[in-house]
């Protein structure tokens, strides 16, 4: 049986560290072939500066040429859209049904594997492999691998680290006119120079378009449409109340990113990142997606904007001391164009008059609905409601 490995990544650009990792694993595992596969749009990170797919693919071919066991595939680039590993492995196992597959990941991504889309299916199709980098705790990788192995997942962690090389640092040095030849495989530096890649800092690609690609693959049709509607409504409310329209749109777009993720996967993300559920959340799993969504954005998509993360985190329960952005996303979730409950038009009109009064109305609606169904009310929801009522009574509330 042929032993094959999938090694995917942005390869922006491919460097000697990538090749060293492939060489190391091919030698230690006796691999017959390692398939380098540049992604079209990576699902785990937002790229604000990326060489065109055709260039990244060509650089991989240049780098792989001297190594007979390395091949390059354009499968994900040709397919387009967000590149999810489970889809790629499914296609490869169908294409090579007699092969034994290995999946190569960087050390940083290896410890997030359980949060990957349809991880259980990935684990059934391939042995999960990584090579530590300098500065990476080898024992931490091995401990994580042991945890996965105990669950029946096949893993391999190499003992010795590869040379730490950063694609980001390479791009920065090239943009500054500095040489990076010692970090690049033979021929790649010449290719970069020939096509003038990375010589200037590229304009930021609209990250919302990438977010749409990501949530489209994670959400069903109904939830995806709802997310687009909430984003539009959040942007409209931001304009009305003087908030950052771009950030409001993004927060609305992402607020339900984990809503359609199964219960087991949500629990796994909470476990992986040490996030605890309170007493009410333990009883009501419908509340999980907001907390899980914020964790996914922060730790997997590397979103560092705390205001945006909090808007996602509290869009379901609310809380005392909500920021303007949090209020906007909370209200937009109730007043988006797709909502069809009986008095939604009244709520929409109210949202144009007073954000605070709309908050009171919608929270009161939520509390009455939960009580009517005999369900627990989250303490954050009660705190948000009590704060609004107190401010109304003391004349302290105002619409920013």
C-alpha cells in the first residue's frame, strides 16, 4: 500500500522550513509521496496580503522540482472557496483508494485539530502528523497527541524541531528590499524577483468576503441568510447611532458562526480552550454557540478585536455594561429583515427611535418567552434588563 501525505497551506511563499518538514516526515514515516497543496482561501486564518493563487502554486512547483517524492496539487485552488481539509481528504481518498493517508500540519495548528470542521471524519481518513519548531514545547505536542490517541486517533509527532522560518517575516523583508535567499528553496527567490512579488505591501483584501466564504461552509442556508441580514441591519443601526459601520457589519456577519455546529464539536472547542459553562449554560445548550463562536474567532481565525469578540459573545444573552457595538448586534439579531415574529415591524420602528428602549423591549420579550416555556434565564440577561430599567427610572439611559 502506498503511503501518501497531504501537506496543505497558504505557502505564501513556500520556504525551506516547509521542505524540511516534508523531508523529515517522509524519512521517519517512510512516505512514498508528499502532496503539497496550496489553499485557495484558508479556513483558519484571514489573510490581509496574499500572492495570487497561480503564483503560490508555481512557487510550490519550483520548490518541489528537485525532490522526486514531492508533488504539487492544484485541487483546492481549482475548487475555489474556503479550503476545508475534510473535503480535500475525501476527494483524495476517492482518487487514491489504496493509499494510506497522512495529514501534515504545522505545530501551531496541530493543537487546534479537534476544533477543525468535521474533525472526526478527518481523523478516520488520515494519520495526523507534525514537526515541532524551535520555541514549540515538544512535550505539549506529544501530550496532545496522546490525548487524541486515547480517543482512537492516529498521530505522529517528530522529536526534533525544524528550522523556524516565518512566511510573514519573509514577506516583510522582501517588502523592505532585504534578501531572503537563505530562507527560500532554490529557484523560488528568482521566481519572486521575476514577478515582482512582495515588493510592496499589498492592499488589504476585504476580510468580510473571506468571512462569508467561511460561514457559508459552516452554516445551513437559513442561518447563512440570517447572518447576512443581521450584518446589514447592524450596519444600518451603526450609521443611525454613530458606531463603526464596518465593525458592526463584520460582527453581525459572524455572530452565529457556530450556530449550526453540532453539540459535540462545540463542547470540544470549549474544552480545548479551557472555557467553562456556567450553571444555566450547562442546562441550555442553545446558549453555547455565542461563547463557542467568540472562542473560535479568537483562537482559530485569530481575530483579536475584543469589542467584536464581545459582540459575538453576548449577542444572545446580553449583559450589564454592554458596549454600543454589543447593543447594536443584539438588537440587529431581533430586527433583521428575515425576522417574521408578529410585532417585528413595531420593534424595527422602535430601533430607529431609541436603541435603549429597543433593548428593554427585546430583553423583556426574551424573558417572557423563556418563562412561558419553563426555561432558565441566564444571569447576564437579567443583569442587562435590570440595568436598563434602572437607567430608565433614573433618567440615566441615553442613545449614543
